[in-house]
């Protein structure tokens, strides 16, 4: 990994009922990349580029400036 940080959580079993909640504060100008499989992602106060992907969850953004580009896609 390139000068970054990784948070990972794994649940296993026949009936897995687990959850985690992370709050991460990022200084301005730092590149942010989030990859989520099954849950929701919330980001607010960003003016810089974000890369947020979720396979089966919602993404909520509250941006502090109008971005040059917003791309949305749903995984198949």
C-alpha cells in the first residue's frame, strides 16, 4: 500500500450478524479512496477528489464545493 491506511473487518459463519463503525478525519488535500462491500459510506466536507465504491451499500456525500465530475455506477 502506498503511504495509506487500511481498515478491514471480516465476518464469517452460517448466519453472520456483525457490524463496525469507523470515523476517519482526513486533512484537506489528502487523497481518499474507500472500497466497501456491504454497508453504507458517508463523506462530508470534502472539496478534493474522492474515490468511493460500494458493492452493496449506499454512498452519501455532502461536499463543501461543487466537484468537476461525479461518476455513479451500480455493480452488477
